[in-house]
C-alpha cells in the first residue's frame, strides 16, 4: 500500500472529541473533517458514553476536566473493555495530570492551547500503531484481539457479539476476581441493570458455551457474583 492510500485508510475513521469548551470543539472538528475523519462531539462524559454505546471510535480525544466528572476516571472505566487509542487534553502542564493520564491508560497527551498540526501528527502516529500492531490477550487456548474485537479458540473465531466480546474481555482482565451481575451490566451495557437481569444471564450462558474447552470457565457464587478462572 502506498503512502497516499495508507493515509486515506487511516483518515476514514471515526474520532470522538470529548470536550466541554465549544471553541476548542469548533476548532478541531472542521480541521479533522478536512483531513477525512468522521467526527463525533461530546461535551460531557454522559454524551461520550452514549456515542460509544452506538459506535466504536477509532480514537478518542479526551479533555481531563469535564462538567460531570474527571476524564481520567472515564479513561480507567474505558480501559476495562476497550483498547481504543486516547489522546488526553489538559489545560495546563501539571506533572500530576500527565502522569495520572499515562498511568491510567492514556496513549498520548496534548496541552491546551494546542496547534492543530501537533494534534494531527499524534493522531496519525497512534492510528498507524493501532493498525499495524493488533493488541491481543491470551488465556489458555483463547486469544482475544482487542483491536478487532474478536476471540479465537484453537484457531476458530467464536463469533462473539459486541456485548459478548466486551463481557469476555472484562472477565479476562479481572481473572479470579468475583464481579456482581450489576457491575458487569453497568460496565458492558453502560447503564444500570434495572430489568437487564435476563440479558446478563443470557450473555454469560452463551459465553460459557462458546469458551468451553478453552481451559477457563465462568463460575457463579451466591453473594459474590461471577468469576473467570482456570478449570
């Protein structure tokens, strides 16, 4: 693939900009769209979660300070189920923010006010890295491709739905730790469980069947919840 074709492929992706300052949003959006990206805007963490529930961004530009919460808390939540590249935006150059962001799963950062060529160069670099080096996790005979959102058992694709994959990834990342049905539902379905008990039970039942023979299983204990562990 030549450089021009590769750049076109990279830029035909969706970027989610989570930023409550409309001036920053209106600065970034048209410039990113001019580069060929599809752009979604979110002024709050609630709006960001709503976008992610509908679509899968290729990259997220995340402000650290938002009206309904801290972007770093959102980042830690995101990393429970997604390896989407994240560039953090911060209003200052405080070391504590930068260190916390990088240790919490941030891939890069840009301080505001920022020059668009700097932001664009970092976006390009992260998307190329994500494209060229798929991130995988192995558990027993299972291999999870976090970039492609697929799981393979002995070379066969398990054909997981998006929710099933997110649920399995959460289990794998929390091996040998019990998690309640409510917690799992909130993390994967991005809402309180309410009437979702059948949904979580059904998804776990399907997962148990699909990972059978992997060397791992999902157990349930009254009062503790569900746990992913070796058989």
